[in-house]
């Protein structure tokens, strides 16, 4: 509390725009000093003012502030660029009268001033990379006052308003704004299935065909609505088409330099075909992931079934936890290994732009997440239930492990007496959609917060102890740690903490939401309360994610975007797969014993199951097509507004062109007011004869026959009169 | 022959740009004359010169030519518009130095001068519509000389070159250009399956799994390649994004007038939701089409089977033609009825733009075409073969019809002795892919040509007879029919013929090709020679279609487009359905009797069939996704060129902006060259104290501590020295 009010007393973050964290720990003195001087000179060169303070034992904090004039020029340059790429409609006003529109634009432009290469007008400072690898952080400062106010306000209302989302975007930039908008939109959409699911659960129980159909339709509408909403938001936030402005990856290694024929510039090229060959490695990667994780999950699953349903020996109540412990230990380890393989593969693919790199990585990460999240339930539904009676006898191998400890006869129940647990599937779905969500929330928000504070306490304690032991030493440096001016003490303490925080990645939060949507699409017919659980969960999620960004991460540098990117495809894919799994679940488990197989494997007919899947999937695709077509018709309001503006601009330009023409006009003789000379047949024929003599060009002779429109009209009138009278005569004769 | 050379002697079409066909037959004299005058005055107003000649008995020909200056201005206006809509990259040069780039642009712009409403700078003449409904035609004139030359050249080569296609586009506009490019691309792609299919047929026979897989893959690659090619062509022909410039439909009936908030203009609105409700009528329409055509086709099919395989009575060799005759008579009739319903439905949907109207109509037409083209084969493959033994007994009803004529016992073979004709499916596929193509060619190209000439002969003969009878009548008008100047005689005769020709619709030809592609995708595993047949057919098709456009239709008004439009979706759809039907055909008919059912209905297993379909379809979708992703990576050459141009333009602009800034620079004091005052610790502290007294703003105090980057550097150096020496001391102490 004290920190925030004091910061306020000191003024809003002391007008600091960015803090550069400069670590000199691992380089020698002279080099560190030279590098620091270079840094400060370069910053000054692009018009950034700096102040240096001590960081921790081996680092400095360089505070950066942009001069108003240079900032305005940078904003102007950035807007001109946007205009040239078609992101802005109107040409920006001149640099002198420009202001950053909001904090996000200000911070983004200053970030560009620091990081862009010098030929694009920046200082060319690349944190953690190349010659600037001593710079371990580049971050704006949290506005704690505002953050706290918002968090307080939001905890008292159900929905965030459009203005709240605009404010998030103004503070944290479009990419974070898009995440919160998505979360808010998803949350709002969940109301319907939450209510409907609750009613279905109450009235019809699980596996109701009505719920399944409605849920699938809801999924389609939600995904398509969000696509439309993305367009709307990108128009509202003026980022439509931002993906056209691609930023090149620094790590990209071109194979050769090629002179571009169109532009005449040298540029690094890496052949697309070669990259595609490398991307083929994704196939073995997916197989390895599936096998690696699949074996772990399936084995633990088998052990669990063995212990829960076959084993009957001593210590059963303790042994039952073994599979859970194994899964909790092995799956994250395996995932981490696979993740590092995925990152290596992605680096090896050598993408040219950051967008391409992120998209490719997201796709690989999704494979791992799909397996870890959904495989356990899929195994239960489509392997355990239909094939358990065939598989369970093979679990005898575990008996060999057990035999040393217990006598054979009463150790395990007989295989023949084994019966499938009918509630297993539902319990598992409940576990993943309720328990796991709560655990996830704790792991992601509460645990790091506690860890952080504990770590700070520990550091403080350590320093105090060191300080005590230092007191005895005579040669204590006069500029000892944290010898700050009194009025800056609290401020610098806060900054030192912020610098230590990790960097926020919006894609992790998006992934979490997409995986959650997957449970809804794939398995919710089993237990129609799933959407209700998610509805409640997401109210908290939205607030806790904001809290997380404010407290547990560095303030993110604003990034622009016009979509949630590859996760959108993921949503569509999950909704599609849902149409298959829902139908299969419905066929296998629905109904009473007389109407369907109700989970009894003997009653499941292969052809019927496949036919149900075939119809469900194609019905899904047809409805999706219809919804897409319908959605495309309805123009989002901001898109319409944007189109209106563009239209007006065009119209104004065209009108000015027409005006310019009209001004030229008087010089030209008006062809309409032209009075034709008296026209007689003989005169005409004479004309023709005269012309045929004059001009050898038959085309000119043709066009000279009738001069002016009124001559043509007279000739035409003549023909009409002749023809109609002829027609009348013919009639009369008849 | 004579006509063409004579036209050449007269100069290229006498420099006529457009001919307006003005019919005065059904309006009274005075009105017709007034209307004609208005027409000519309006034309003159927008800068179009006109000449009037007689048409047939009840019409005039108004020849139109644009004045050079007005045309150039119109071209300029059109290009500015394109530039504003982002179709052109560079702002066009001023009107005075502009020229139409090619004939298509010239004709398109003149057409706009005639037809655009006056507020957009046109004459507002709308043929066949509203007050201009007397104008029954508006057409440019064929360039017979060139047409003939091209036809001759192309008949001697296998492939058209890029330049040939560019020439087509220059003459007939982009939409015709796109059709021929598509046809050429399809033809070129057919080489591979033609060769491969022939080899498979020779070595493996029908229903080979290798052929099916390759054919499906080929289909995917072709469709995706064409998508890419479309982008390439639209960049080459500068029409990329042309669909953004939507032309409003004249027939659109707004429900209400609404003031647009953005633009402040009144505009007609028809609610999208209402249109969607109307579009729901498509569902009953599709059902009616399916039932209507399905019943006809199925009945004829049943009769055919009855006669061919059960009936054994007299006149069998004649009766066998009955079903064919019935199909030939009823299906086109039913199609025509359905077509008129489709058009009415489409009108009722009240689309706002021409594009939307055409797309919606195409979709409806496709439903009809799909049924008439593929249903017969689908019936044979998926109803006749597996279920014939169940259905055939019901064909007894036809026996009742036959009974009156023949004695019962030897009239029909016994149902029990009935055996499925194993070659029926293949024969049917051969019929549709060879015979029907030849018949189609004849019906579409040769028959109309003969009919046309016969009609002309007949008219000529009729006129002569009338002329003879007229000779007796005394009051023959002096300006009697075809009383043309001698040198224009041949020219006017040709024009009178051209005016009578129907209007060319490129969509009909595209439909034909898409339906053809469908046979390949859906059924070619049955008879792998299908692609070879199409390859040969399409060599002729390309030439005959060109011949058709030149001889049997009015010269089309050039239209711009950047895609073959809805037919592209159709191709993708057919290729998808092909993945289902091919797999099913393969499973049902492939292999020897020991490995598969080989068409024996008893051996077909429902679950296996469905499983094969499921895998085939999803394999198809995965491969399509991979091919799409790969294709997106490879940038088409013209798109790259276009991007390069755009990049250069942007770079030039940005550089000039930077330059302007650099020129402003000297006014500002260079922060780097600033020499700091001597810096000591005491001086600094004094500064701080002084500042804290001066300024109450803590932020200002913060930023005043270090003046200039070199002061910051010194402070930083101090901290680094202190920290590193402290570290060293600590080490020493240890």
C-alpha cells in the first residue's frame, strides 16, 4: 500500500518511459564501462534522455525518457508507415502537430526508437542479442495506481464494458487487449450454454441429443462470431491489416544474398522448399509426441485400472495414488522435453518473420497440449469402454510385480468378474473441467505470487546478514548497495523488483482458454454442467489474469495485432473434432438400455457408430458453412464505420478530380449547344460526295456523314417515320 | 471470307467503339423519335460522337465513338478510382498524358461513359431497363481479322503462351481472359493424369488404388495451384482486389432509405436478416430439385433396367431406346423449369450487388447441374449395384404395363435369374466422359452455327419475297430497307448480323469445365482413361470456345475480375466429394474376388465401407491442408513483383519524410556534442540540493540529477567500479 501512494506522491513513475536493465556481472570492468558509454551515447543520439541508478550487485538501471519533439517525429514516421501500408485511412497530420494517441502508442513508438535498426530511424539496441547481450531487460513501468483501481472496479461487475477493454488496450497494447476481449467475449457467450446445460442436466441428464446439437451449434456460432468481432476490434483499434507490416526475425539465417529484381536491393533468402523439407520433421515430431506421452498416459491408466478394479491386496488405499503421482511427475517432464524439441525444430525451420515463427511454434505446442489434455478422456471413452474386456486380461503382467508382496489367491480379483466402471468417464470429465481448472488457477496465479514474496524476503534477509558481516570490513565502498537519495528509495526498490519479474507472453493465456474450449466442444455431452463450471471459472480467470500481468510480470511492451492468430484456427479445429467425438459419445452412451448401447460394449455396432459420425460431421460442416455465409453478410459496426470513412475520403478525392475537370471545361466547345446547319437530303448527299473526295480514309468518311447529334437525330427520325409508315401501309394492305 | 477482307479494306471497324441497338417497334412514332433525340443528346453530352443507320425493320443502329480528350479524362478518372481502392499502386499520371492501355480498357471505359449514372460521370443509359428499355443492345464490334489469325495460329500449337492469354485479355477483357487461362491451366495439368491414367489402365486396369490416390492428390494440387495462379494473374493484369469495387444492381429494391451515419448520405437498405430468411428457400428448392430430377432419372433408370435385363418380349431392340428418349426429353425440360424457379428465387433474394447476385445464382445452378450430371452414375454405383437384388422384384409393376401386349410367360425373364451387369458402371462413365462430351461440343458449337446460318438464309429469302411483293406497292419509302451507301454495304450487313447474336456469358463455359472436372474427381477410378479423353476434348474445347465467342455471340463487353468466382469453390467441393466417392468405389469394386467385394453386394460390409470413407476423407483434408500451407509459402512471380513495386513506393515516400526531418535537424542542438561541465561528487550533490529547492516536481528533480549522457556515463562508471572492486574484495576476504 505504502509503495503505491508514495509512487503517486512522487508523480506518475517520475515520467520514466522505459527502464533498461544493464548487467555487467560477466564482462570485465573496462569493457562494461565502454559498453555503457556506447549505450548512453546511442540513446542520446536518437533523442532519448537517460538517468543511471544502481540495480542489484551486478547491474545498472538506465531510465529512459523521450524528448517531446523527437517522440512526435517518431510517432509521425510510424503513422506514415501505417498509412502507406493501408492500416490508416488518412494521411497523418504533420509531425509538429502530432501527439501519441495513448500510452500504448507512446510506449510502442519509444520501444521502436530504441530497438529499430538505425536505417529505420532507431537506436538499433537489441536486448539479449549480439553486441547488446549485456542488456537483459527493456521494460516500461507498471502504473500501479490505475491497475489497482481497475481491479477493484472489475471485481464488482460481471462484464467488462467496451470502454474497459479500450482502456486495457490503451495501457498494454493491442495484443493484450485482444486477449481480454476474447476472454470477455467467450465469457459472455458461455451464459447461454451454462443456463441451457444446467437445464438439460436437470431435466435430461447426460448424453442428451438436444444438448449435444445445441452445444455444437453454439461452438460454430461462437467461433464465427469471434472472427467477425476480430474484424470489428481491429477496425476500432486501427490495426486492420497490421500483419502486412512484418517484422523480420533477428535470428533468421539467410542461405544466400540475392539481389531483388523488383527493388534492386540485396536481401537474405532462404528457399521456401528447403524450409518445407525441414518442416516435414513435424510429422515424426508429432508421432514421437503421441507415442511418448501416449505410452506414459496409457501405462498409468492401466496401472490405475489394475489397482482400482483388479487389485485387492494390502495397502490398496495408498497404492491408488501411485498412478496419479506418476502422471503428475512424468507428463510435465515429457512435455518439457518435447517443448524443447519443438523449439529446436522451430529454430531449425529458420523462419523469416516473427509472425511465421510464432505460428509454427504454436502449431507444435498445440500437438503436445492436445495429447496431454484430451488423451486421458479419449482413452477412457474409446478404448477403455468398448475394449476393456479384451484388454483387462493383459493387465496380468502387473500381477507379476505384485506377487512378491502378497499371496497369490487374494491379491487380485478375478478377471472374469471385472466390470466396466460406468461413471469413470463422467468423473474424469468432471476432474478435468473443475478440479484441474482450480489447480491450474492456483499454480498459475497464487503459487508464483507467494514464491515471489518469499524470494524477496529471503534476499532481504540474506543482504542484511551480508551487510552485518560487511560492517566489520574496513574498505566498504562509499557507493554501497542501495545508497539511494531518500526521496527515490521506495521508487527504486519497486523498480528493482519489477526488473526481476519474468516477461509476459499472451500466447500462454490464449492457449489455456483454447484448451478449455476444447473440453467444452469435445466432451461436454457427458456432463452438461461443464459450461457452467467454465462460466464461473472464467469470471475469476479474467480478473486473476489481469492481477497476474500487473503483479507477477514485467509490464508488457505494447504490441499491435489484428487477431488472436493461430489460436483461432485451433478453436475451429477443436469445434470440428467435437462434432465427431460428441456424436460418438452420444451413440455409445446415450439412452436407456433398450434404445442404445448405453456404454455396453457388446451393443455397439461399428457401422452404426461410423454412420452417426459421418452424418454428424457433415451436418456440422454444412451448418458451419451456412453460419459463415450468414455472418459474412452482417457487417460489424466498426468495419462499417471504417468503410464509410474510406468511402468519404475517396469521394472527396474523386470530386476534387471532377471539379478540376469542370474548371477546364469552358475552353471546350459545348457539343450540345452546337447549332447544326440546315439539313436537307440533297445537302447531306452533297456532303457525302464532297467528303469522299476529300478523305481517302473510309472511317473518316463514315463519321463525317452526320455532323453533331442533331443531324443524327434527324436521320434517325427519317428512318423511323419511313419504317412505321411502311408498317402501317403493310397492315392496311392486309 | 469476302466480309473479313472487305472490312479490313474499310479500315478497322470504321473506328466504331460501340453500337447501340435502338428498337422502336413497340412504341409509337412520336415517343420513339423523342427518345432517340434524348439518347443522342445524352451521348453528345458525355463526349460521344454518334452516327445513325438503319437496323432491321423496327430498329436503328447508333454507332458511337469517343472523342480522344473525353476518353482520356474518363480513363484517368477510372484509374484514380482504382488507385483509391488500392487496385493500382501508383497514383496515375495526369489526364492529358494518359492513354487507354489496351482495347479492353478503352472499351470498358467507354462502356462506363455510356452506362454509369450521371453523378459518376456517365450518361446513365441502362439498356433494357427503365426509361431506356428501347435500347436492346449495346455491343462493341468483333475484330474479325485478328480473331481469324489467332484461331489459325492456335490450331497449330498445343499450348497457348502467356502472351496469347494476355492478348485475349487485351481484346475481350479480364473475365474472358480468366476463363481461357483457367482452361489452359486445366488442360496443361491434365497431361499428367492422362499419361498416368493410361499407364494404370494398361498395367492395372480400373479401380487401382494407386491411380485413385494419385488422382485425388492431383485434384488437390490443381485446385490449390489455380488459386495461386489467380493471384498471379490478377497481379499481372492489375485487377487484384477488384471485387472491392462493387457495382450495385439496378434491379435492387431497397426496403427503406436510411441516412448513413458515417457518410451522411441517404442510401437504400435491405435488411440482411430478411434476405437470409428468403435465402432459406434454397433448402426447399434443393429438395424439390433433387426430388423432381431424381424421380425422372430414377424412373428412366428403372425402366431401362427392366427392358434391358428383365424384359424379353417383342420389340426389345426398339423399346431399349425409350428410357434414353425419356431422359433426353424430360431432364432438360425439368432443368429449364428449375432454372426459371432458381432465377425467380434469386431475384426475390434482392441482392444489392451484381457479384452477390451472380454468386447466389451460380450456387443454385450448381445444385441442378450436380444432380443432372452425377446422379445417374451415383445411382448405378451406390443403389443399383449394392441393392439391385432387393429392388428388382419391385420392377414387376412395369410388367403390368407390358402385359396387354405380350403373353405372360415369355415376356419377362425371371427375377431370380437376374444378375447385376458388372460393366454397367464403367459403360456409363465412358458415356458421360466421352460420348456426352462430343454431343455437348456439337450442341454448343456446331448446331448453333448451322442454325444461325440457316436463319439468315431464311430471313434473306423472306425479305426477297417480301421485296418482290412490295415492288407492286406504289408508296415505297425512298429510305427503304438497306438502302445503304455502297461502301458501307458489307460493313452494315455484318453489323446487322452481330446485333442479332446472343450475349456471351462466361459463366456457362466455366460451369461446363467444372462439371467435367467433377467426373474426373468423382468417378475416374472406374475408368482411368477419363483424363486422356478430357485432355483431347479440352484441346478442341479451347479453340471451339474461342470460335464460339467470335462467331456465335456478340463481342463481350470487357469486364474486370480477379477470380473465376464461385466456380472455384465448386472445384474444391467436387474434389472433396471425390475423396468420398473414389474411396467407396475402390472399396466396392476393386480387387479380385478373394481380396474385396468386387461389386458383389453380398461381400460389402457396411462398417468397412464407412471406415474406408472416413479415412479417405480425413486423409484428403489433411493433405489438402498441407498442400495449401505449402502453396501459401511460394509467392507467385507477379505477386512478388507487385509487392516489390509497392515496397519501393513506400520506401521512397518514407525516405522523403526522413529527408524532410533531416533538413529540419540543424536547428536542434546536437545532444551528443554537448560538453558537460566538470563533474565531481560534491558538485553533483550541490546540484541536487539546488534543484530540490527550485522544483517541487519530484520527476523533474529525478531527471535533473544527471545532465547529458556523459554525466550518466560517469555515474554508471562509478557504480561499476565500486561494485566490481567490492566483489573482488569479497573474494579476497574469502
